[in-house]
C-alpha cells in the first residue's frame, strides 16, 4: 500500500481554517497572524505533515537542491569533504542529493542524468572522465563545479588542491632522507587529467634530483577491488616485494593505499622507516593512528567542501561571470613513517 501523506486540506479540516490560510501560515506569510500560524504549525506537527517539495519546485522552477557525484564511497576522505559541503549548504538553505560512481565512467554519467531528472539546481562532481566537454550536452558546465583540475580550460569552474606540488614535496622529502629507489603507488584514476598531476609531481621530483626515472616504479592499481582501497595497496606492495622489486621509498596516491602498503611491509618484516620510508596523500585522521604514524600531504577537506559549494552558488547567481580555477594550497605533515634513517 502506498503511503498517504498529510495534505493542506487535512490540516484545514482539523483546524477549521481555509486551505489558503493554512498554506500561507506554513509559508510564514505576513498576512497571517502569529496566533493563526501557531495553530497551523502545531496541527501540522501533530499530524506529521511533510511539505510537497516537488509541487513547490514546479511552481518556482528552483529546487534549492544540489547534486553531488562522488567517485569512491569507501574513502573516508569524502566524509570530511561532504561535512564541509553540507555545512555550507545548510547555511545557504540548500539540500544535497549524493550519488556515487564507484570508479565507473558509465555510472558517473548515469548519476548526472539522474540528478538532472530530479531538477537539481547545480552539480558538484569528482570527475572520472578524461574529457568533461562531453557533459556540455547536459548543460552542467554552466551550473556545475568540478572538484579537480581540468586540462580543458574555459569549460567549467574548478576547485582543486595543488596535486602536483603535494606529490612533488612528498617525493622530494623521501629523497632528502636518503632514499633513491622510490616507488609511486597509483590508483585506478591515474588516466584522469586531475589525478594524473600527482604522478607528474612524483616524476618531476625524481628527475629534478638526479635520479633516473623508471617506468616500472610506477605501480598502477587499475583493476583491483574498487571498494577496498586498503586491500589494493596491500596487494600491490606484497606483489612488488615477492617479485623481488628493490625499493627504499614509497609515495602513495592516497592514505588508504598507504595503510595497505604498511600492512604488507609489516608482514614481510620490512622496517618502516628504517628500510622503507612512506608518504601518503590526503592526511586522513587515521594517519596519526596507524603504526608507524603516516607522513601525508595535508589540506582541509572540510574547507574544500565549503569552498566548492560557495563557488557553485556564485555561478548559479551569475551565469556570465568568467570561469574560474580556484586552487587550494597543500603542506606536508611529516610523521614517523618517513623520518631519516
């Protein structure tokens, strides 16, 4: 049996007030007295009234709803980012609808279509596609914000961290501690332009410091467990060790991969940081708690979420303003996993 929602007529019948009066009272209309508003509000609360948001949306052609497309629901990074996004959305009077692509481009596009079917006012998207241009046909490039750097400039507003700088610092730090055989543990997003910036930062740091770059030191987790980032890191480093690969340093695409790498090194009796120094990326709260505590590239995920929402709302207010690329700086938090030998 379908659910029967309480209507304005139901409240009208209970209070003896006209439906128009009930509607105005619930909208806090100035024509309605405080006493009448109280009667209506108390009746609505008692009866379990839920506003018909779809009907209101049709009248105003505005939903006050923002869609969010995440790329990996298993990563606690997104919890911190979403906390900032939700905080700013609440402050600005907006609601969020969240969907997950789970690392699949087809699901990403379908998520965008679904959100548009619900007529969200705008979309915040973590991209999987190498080309955002393809989404122009859906109209989101002018009512969306990309969480990442796009090589296709002038298409959509972008808010992103200094990916290149962060991984360059992480790699340079390991070199400065005496490491020369440094692996880069990448993930399934390595082909996406934005995320590829981390690899570029690693490679540039290697070359700038007089170390020969070797393609075999770029480990890519392309087709493993997409819902288990930690396991991917564990499996990749375990395989590297068992194959005889020699390395004394490891930079990881994110902290989750690093956690798995740490477990694999522990199991193989390889000492951290004495034998191998490790640096992650994202500086999740858990990174202070693992053993040894993980060095990681840090930035405020919460503030990033706030900034992303503000950027989107500014775009919705002024469609004609120049497109922007807003960059968030990063820093390296050095902990036990990468101290000097």
